[in-house]
C-alpha cells in the first residue's frame, strides 16, 4: 500500500482537514442542529479513512498509532460514564444533567446551553471516532494468506498486543 | 440500597473501560481489579436481597425517563449472576494464562456481566434490548476468543442466530411502541390490559418468544448452543451455560410473557411444549456425545427445559384459573432449578476446563483413570454430577422433586413421568462421564497429568460447597422467604407488576 | 406521499438485487444503495439526525464490507442450502408475511403518529417541555443524552464491546505455548 | 401501506439470512433486516406535513420564550428517532464484529461458503 498518485494525495490532504472540521462542528453543535456525537464521531473516523485510502496505511499509523487510538477509545467511554457518575454525585441521581439544572443554565439556542449534553456529545464523538478508526485499521492490517489451511495463524497482523 | 442500583451496571462497565489500558505488563493488576469488581458485585447482590424499589435514572419521572426496577425476581437473578461470575473470574485468573490478550478478555467478561445486570434491572423494554445486545456481543466475541477454526465457526453461527434474535426483539419493541405508544414495561402492561391483545401485539409477543427462545436455546432454536458453549474457554462456557442463557433467555422471556403481556392459556401451553421438547431432545442428544464439553452443552439444553417447563406449568395453572398454590409450587420448582442449574452446570464446565487444561483433550475416549491424578477435580465433579442427576441430599434433587410434586398435584401425570425419565437419562450421561474420565485405565500419554492449583481449585470448591448447601434454600423457611418466595411472587402477580412499579 | 412509495420500492428492488446477484461486489454495492435510499427516506420523514447518521454510518459500513470482499478470491457461490431446508424456510417466511398483513392493520395510519393518540405518551412531554427541561434545542439530542441517556451509555458500550471483540478476533496469536506459570 | 412495504423489506432480509450460504450474504441479510426495522420505527413517529423535532428561533414565542403551539402540533415524534440512532450504532458495532469473524474465517479456509467450512457436527 504505497498510496495513490500525487493529485489524489494533495486533494485528500486538503479535504481531510475540511471533513475533520465538519466532524468537529457536527459534534459541538449537536444539541442545536442535526447531528451529534455519533454522526460527528463517524465523520472524524472517515476523515482518517480517506487519508488511509490515499496515502496508505503506514502513513496513518504514524499519525495516529493503534495503541493511542485504543486508549482514546477507552478514555471517551470512561468520560461518558464519568459524566453519568458526576450526575449521581452532584445532582443526586445517575445521569442528572447537573450543569443545566444547577450550575450553568445558559440561554436556550446558544452554543453554551443544555448543560452536560454538549460534553456528552464530545465524549461520545471521541469514543466513536477512535473506535471506528481502530476497527478499520485492524481490518486493513489483517492480511489473509491463502497458501494453506495452516493451524498457526502467523499471517495475522498484530493488533494491539504491542502496547 | 435503591440508591446504589446503578452500581450494578456502573462497576462492571467502568472496570471494563479501564481494563484494556493495562497492557501486557499490568496483567496481574488487571486480574486483581477484575476480581475486585466481581467481589464488589457479589457483596452488592447479597445486600440487595429482600429489597425492592424503583430507581429513576436522571431524576426523570417514570413516564418520561428510564427506570431501574429491583424486585424479587431481579434480585434473585443478580445473586445468581454475581455468584457464578465471581467463581468464573477466580477460575480464569489462572486458566486464561494459556491465552494471549488477557486484559481484553477480562474487559469482555466484565462487559458481559454488566450487560446481564442491566437486562435484569431494566424496567424499560428498549433499554432491555440495548443491554441484551451488550451481553450478547461480548459473548459472541468470547466464544471466538481462541481464534481456532472451530471457535470462529461456532462464533459465527452464534452471532448470526443471535443477531436475528436481537432484530426480532427490536421489531417486537417497535410493534409494541406502535400499538401502545410507550416503552416503559409498566405502561405497556397497563395499555395492554386496557385494550386487550390485538393482532399486532400478539405478533409482537410471538417475536419476543422466538427472539428470547433463540437466546435461551430452547429446542427448535437450539442449533447454535452445542457449538458455541464447548468452543469458548472453560470459564466462559460456565458463564454462558450458567447464566447467559438464563438471563437473556428465560428471565427476559418470563418477564415479558408474565409481567408485560400477561400469561394466557396458549402461551402457557407453548412454554410447556418448548420445555418438554428441550428436556427430551437435549437429553437424548447428550447421551451420544463423546466430547466432554459438548455433552455438557446438550445437557444444558435439557436442563433449561426443566426451568421453562416449571414456569410454563405455573403460568398455565394461573391462566386456567386453577389452584394458585399449585401454580406457585410449579414456578418455585422452575426458578429453584434455574438457580441450581446455574451453580452445578458452571461447576461442571469448570471441572471440564480443569481436565482439559491438564490433559489437553476433551475427547472422553482418550481419557481415563484421572481419579488419582486429579482428586479435587474428581470430587467436585462427582458432587456436581450427583446434583444434576438428582441424587437426594444434593440441590438438584429438591428442585426436581418440587417440579414432580407440582405436576402431580395439577394432574399432569405424564409430565411428571417425563421429568423422572429425563432425570434418569441425565444420571446415565453423567455416569458415563465418571466412567470414561475418572475411572478406568490411565492412558500412557496422561501419566504426567497433574492437578491444577490455587485459584482454580478455590473456585471449584466454592461452587461445590454451594451445590451441597443449596438444598437449604427451600428447606430453611427464612431463606426461602427471603430469596425464592419474592421471585415466585413476582411471576405469580403477573400484570399486577405495572401497578406495583407505578406505586413504588 | 408518492416519494415514500418510490423510495421504498427503490429499496426493495435494491434489496432483491443484493440478495439474488451472484457477484459479491455488486451485492455489497446494492447494500449501499439500500442505505442511501433509507437515508433519503429519513430525510423526508423529518428525521435529519438519523439521515446524517445513517449516511455516514453507511459509508463506513460499506468500507468495512468492501474490505471483507475486495481482493478476495471471489468464487461465485451461487445457489442456496439444501433444497428441503430452503422450501421449509420459504414457507415459514410466507406464513409470517401473511400474518404481517394482519399486523399492519392494527397500527395507526401512516402519517398519524401514535403518540398523539396516547394521553400520557412520553413524546408529548419531550416536545412541549424538552427545551425548558434540558436546554437542548435539538429534541433528539435532549432525548438521547438526557431523558434516555442511560440507553446511550448502553449504546456506547455496545460499540466499545464490538471493537474490543473485533481486535480480539483479529489478533495474531491466540494461544501461548503451554507452560506452567508456577515454575 | 408503507408499513407493509417495510415489512416486505424485513422479510427479504430474513430470507437472505436464512437461505443463503455465503457468509457475506448472510451478513447482508441481517443488515437489510436492520434497515427495515429502523425505517419502521421512524415511520411510526411521522406526521403528515410535520416538522423535524428541532426548535429554532421561529418556533419560540417572542417575549415569553415559550415554545409555540405551531411546533407542538406539527413536530414529529423524537422518541423513535432517538431509538433508531441507538439501533444504527448497535448494528454498526455488530457489523464490525461479524465482518471480523468472516475475514478471519476466510483467512483460515479461503472461502466464504459455509457448507464447505462446516467442520462441526450438527
């Protein structure tokens, strides 16, 4: 996988930035406009997938190594659970929107409003983006070797064992 | 206690999120953390006995938000899940050393436990579906954990059938929403009582029965179980046979059939027929097996038949307006058998794992004479076999006795006869296990076999003690009243569930 | 109304092609067509959130599917399983289809949402008080991240589980050589 | 009537998942079933001539900041949309896992044909 021609590479590197920014926009404005953490996270992941298609897998791996993506995945999930538990501690019940109800009501339709909802969106966006990037990278690293029906699968590429 | 309800879900999920961060180096720390989590869950589950209540997530009232409901049935299931997962986790601390990626294994294990706890506690039918998916997806991955040919194939088969089951459940949820406009089980139940069962809701009920029946591996839907359960690593087989099919299958089925839709005569008969088919077919298929774990897997199908039969018999009596005391006896038999089966079948799978680890094979014809080499494994295996076959002082005897008595009282004499007959078949198949694995000639290549050590033995002895003592659950009135009776009462109350939940 | 029928027919035709074509690659591309039709359908059903999510998930799902099929030795696997099994399943499916016609009649008419007919439906609260109670203008966001945030925790966990599962399934070596860790 | 077409789509997926013997085809069948259920859920919440469940400035009454009745009377049901968002992500997750299993199995056998792969006894 050496990547594609220089034309594709140049365009892809520009478009990638745009897609990435669009993903961030979708995440951050998730509570006001259509979109949200899931859609935005998938868009973030697809910007890296575009890079992978244009430049080859190795290039992307240098940018965002697998163990790091794996950790981001865990961190995103953990943050979301943390928001839930904070609701328990600060708001009295699991998943209470404590910021909106107690500390930071904000004005309706503003960017800073809705309390924990934007924060949850960011956590989920991080988690979804990292995990989908992870699975596509793992799938593309997997190189089946059809030479035989061997028992020991030495051809399978190491995924996150290195960490 | 009610305030601590989210902990049942948060502890396993958060530990699962943290565990993969430990890499190869932090393996022992990860194992310790996972074991601590299961111990904490066990403590919480014991503390939850006898409590009941509703937890409103996010302080939203029950109509708007999601509620967690703790009642007799869910606290019984929580107890079963945490006991078995505690033992299986203790066992895997050493057993899983032969595989790589242990941290991920622990994470998937905790996710499976968290998913099951979520299913048991959920009071919202869509939420039940979501947690059902967590537990199922974790178990698909765990079945394929060994990555051998057999494992992958079994995992694929399990995954396809399991996904179809999940989609059926989701479609059922959609139909229920389309007919009642609500997702909370109490409100759905109330709406169904008001409007009666129309074609759409009847179809939704059929979808739920097929979906949860697939997860429980009742006989026409059992194709995946004999492949999936033996292929998984031994502690996972213990979890799958011990609790996963019960939680995702039988618990969800009885919750939906009894508490949401309300039991009727056709569904009661359907459950009885499914139960009888599973009992007989599972037992016959099991006797012919030579693969140790495969035999146990078929016997799981047969034993699940007892549980569904007991619950269905009770439901039929309730729906037919019969004597409620008989009905409660039948349901008690079914639920008590569920608890017993969880303990002794997971013990049997753990002993099979111990044998497999020491001898490197699961083929019974290649074993023999292990009694001297592995005394503890042998002793625990005898206790579990005696339990499952229904030899008097052990736990399995009492639940089968209750089922037989209930069937005779309700004048289902042929059902009682089938129960006794299948019990004999079970005895035969476990005598076969004893004969070929532990007695007889010790083959040349197994001379070096050694007993396993430490945590594996502790886990097996713990479960064996439970097997011996479990009879006390029905013999000691105070234990029976605090653990089993509330669970039976939940199913006996049927659609009164909705009023109970709304009042709590 | 007509647009819904056109899109649904488009999806059904694409599904039939995806099921029946013997070329795996065209089959995968037809799945993309179904997803695209579904995304348009969501847009016309006034569900822009779902439309966005569906289209991006579709793209990634298609890449995953293509990854599985492309550059493989695509032996054309035509035909079905054994004849008897096929006939039985087709009969069962036809029976379910007939039952389905009955079922569809019990639902409220298309275009009259069920929640308007149920006096205590949760959705009415979401619409009338969602903004005031959660502060989010996007009511779908307010439902998934506040009213039903517990579901979303489950959903994020499902994704987490399946990704851990996928990396586990694709790992290099599953079993170590047997050794006694005590010695 | 649109419900019936949606049901037909579900059945096509079920047929594909049950009858076909190619692993990827089975996965595709399951995906089609998921699309059908998602579509069905969204259809349940649709109102003829409805608006998307997103409040913007035009729907806020000036002064009080209350939501206008025109929104309450036309907004489609946000609840099924939330459910479908969850269901889509769940189906993406299970798709990823299924494809991993397929890929790994393909690496072992060199084929997607389940009748050739079947090594386990019934």
